[in-house]
C-alpha cells in the first residue's frame, strides 16, 4: 500500500467532491439537503472568482476523503484565516489518519499564508468532536451559531424581516 497523498482538488474532482458532499449529508441526517450541482462546484471552485478551495485525500488512486475550505478574516487578529466548511472521510478510511492529514495540511496553509486561525463547526452529536479536541481545537461553548435562509433571508433582504420581536 502506498502512502496517503493530500493534493489540491482540480476541476476533474468536482463530480467526486459532489458525491462525497452527498455522502456527508446522509451522515449528517440531511440526505435531501444537497442542492449543489457539479456545475456549481466548477463555477465556484475553479471559475474566474473562486469562492472555495478543496483538498483531496487519496491512496493507491482511490479517493478516501476531501476537505473544502475558504478564506476568512479576523478583525481582532487583523489577519486572514481559513474556515473549514466540510471535512469528509469515507467509512472504509476512517481511523487511518486521513482526516488528521487533511486538517494538518489546512493548518499548514493558514501558517504559510500568514493567517492566525482555523475555524470549523461540528454537529454536537458528531464523534469527530473528540478528534478535533485532540488536535488542539477549542470548543467555543460561549458562541451560538445562527443562520438565515429561505423565506426569512428573502424577507430581510427586502427590508421586511419575518419577526419584528
């Protein structure tokens, strides 16, 4: 068996990335939530104004996982960082250090780019939380995530939020 290879994703990987995004959605108990298409990934990852980057993890030519991330900015630090949007390792490759290798490479990118932090979010029930804590990530228990989508997003964009509370 050859060594694990972590490499930048290329346009030819878009279909495989989408397949893993779908696998991740099933794992996260949201099997019908993926609206992204291969065309969306090609446009937003390799188009004229890329919105994300991705890494592929492979061994012996077989894709074992991926990480999709984008630049963030810390006003307090005055430096960029990276937000890790998705990290996924296929079932057969779990426990082999694939996730750790992907996160390590992203941490290297943060440092190489002069950044000061790597952020991510994890579902409360996801056993990967233990892995992130072992890697040195701090659980930000004093922060609560919020999201605005769908009709509520459209209403606020029009200046008519759904709850004037």
